[in-house]
C-alpha cells in the first residue's frame, strides 16, 4: 500500500514536471513568435503597413456594400480592396447610369451592388474567358444582382493602331451604342502584348459622356504609365489623377 502511494506521488510529480515543461515550451514559442513579428515589422514595415491598409479598405468596403455573402478573395489577379473601395465610393457619389468595365469578377459584384444601393445604373462587363464569365454570372445570381449587371462574352480579336498589333475585346453593338458614364479598365491580361490595355483608349474613350470618369488599375506598371501618356496626348482634354492604391490607380476625366 505504501509503495502504491509512493508510485502515485512520483507519477504526479512527473506529470507536474511534464506540464511545466510543456507550458514553458508554449510560452517560449509565443515569445519567439512575438519577437519574429517585431523583427519582420522592423525589416519590412512597408509590407505590413500595406497589408494593414488593405484590411482597412476591405472593412470599409464590406460595410459600405452590406452584402449577404462574402466577396471572392481579393488577392492575386483580383482587384485590391483599396481600388474596389475607390470604385464603390465613386458610384455612390456620382450615381453613373452606364458603367462599363474591361474584365469581370469581384469588381462586377462591387459595381452592381453599388448601383443597386443607388437604385439606378447598370454594369456591362467585357469578359474574354467564357468560363470566368459564367462564374461571374453565377456570383451575380448568388448576390441577387443579375438585374444590375450584364457580363458580355467578348473574345479577344486582332486590332491595329499606329502600326502596333493588339489582342483586345470584341465590341458588340450594345456597347458601341452606349454613352458611358464610368469606365473601369482592369483587363485584358498584360502578358498578351506590349501595352495590352491601350485599345480601350481609341475604342471606348470616344463613347464617354461629358462628365464621365475612367479608372485604370495597375497604374504603377511601366506599360500602364506609357498607355496613360499616349492617351493624354491623343485626348488632350483629359485630366489624370493618381490614387494611392496597392497596384497604383489613375482616374481620367
């Protein structure tokens, strides 16, 4: 009996030592993680600040839109939260009736929901990828926004401007008959050819209403900067304004 009690006490001591060691290990890991985060912040403050800015923009966007379902992930190829917030704020403020965007996706949902909240406006999205176009349509249906946006199948076709060849969206009669109040240029993919988004200038800028606004994403890229310079030279009445967005953004009016 005495031996059994001694064994029990020894087992309790061993368990206590093991729990203490485990607790020490966890506390040490937390301490090391805090140190690592502090070290990362000191080494990469701009990256962490940028992440915070995007989280802040996403929170503001989410509250403004008040969607029933979550937006798709806003990383990688998708437009960044700060650019989408810029678009939503413009729609709420100016209440455009005809909104045209080059590409479709999360931006289509943001624009359509903003138009719905205004009670006016319609989004026309040019999309060259039939599978992605259908994915966007299903997302619009999920959010109850199919009446506020039309995703147009617009396969890429060959264009030529000033001796330069491009692959850009095929424009149907519906788009060419519109007077555009807001134009968003976030496609086609930049790897198609040099200055891949240039054709939006000669093909869509002449369709703008007098007080229309153009938004160009990815404006920090050299190609987009060259595109802006060429557009400004060909349309001298345009005024460009830079916006502090993650990938760079410029509005033209």
